[in-house]
């Protein structure tokens, strides 16, 4: 019996999600500078896994296309680190999840003036049709922590030549990653 080939010629995303996460799109270059984008990306690496989980948890709603409508502040899980970084996480949700990733839709246009983007009276709905991206985002976040851990471990090894110090640094990085969820 001959094995049959499976064929699917439909469109798929050929670009990696690392480029989507780390680089601004052309439409955002006038809205946010590259240094602040990099800063927001680091914030996203710290808390992004929890944001993805919360977007999935709040996606249940009456509509098949979108989840329950929430204000941006309600999408951020409460926690010591999240509360400390709340203002920047709001920027991550707006500029990255809403503008760049197209993960949300809103009922009307946000109040936008020269100094601020006021989302206070706006409700954001998670677009279920874009949830296929969330697995790739999780992988990006996990890869960031893996690369950070290997980088720190390598520096510790070259500086100390002591495997036990490398083990302590690896455990410390993992501890920091887990403490960020508190």
C-alpha cells in the first residue's frame, strides 16, 4: 500500500513571529519610537505569558468571533509585578496586542490627542480568529527566557569557571521568571 501525500495550498504565515514581536510595523513607526518599542518588548517578555493566558480566559463571550469585552486594565492579571508595571503593560496591550498583533477590536475609535491615547471608556474584544498566533507568542516568550538563561550561565561560567555557580545562576533565573507571576 502506497502512502498518500497530504496537500494544503492555502495561505499561511511565512514570516516568523519573532519579527512581529521585536520589530515595529511601518504603521507604528510614527506612533512609537524604536527605543520605547524595545522597552515594551522587554516588558512583554516578562509578563506576556500571563497576558496570553488572560486573553484566552476572557475570550468566552456571546459572540462566536470575539470574546467578552473588557477595558485594558481588566485584561492585566493582578499581581505585585503587574501592578508595578501596569502603566507600561497598558502600552504593551495597546501598541503591541491591539495595533501590531491585531488581537483586539474595539467598538469605536479611542480618544486620541497629542499627548495621550485615552482608552478609559473603550471596551476591547479579543478576536478569536487571531488566536492561532498565541501559541507562537508563548514559544517566543519561552525562547527569550531560555536564551537569557543560557547567556547568563555562559557569562557566569567564563567569569567563575565553577559549574555550581552556573547551576545557581540557572536556578536564580528560573526563580525570577516564576516570581514575576506573583
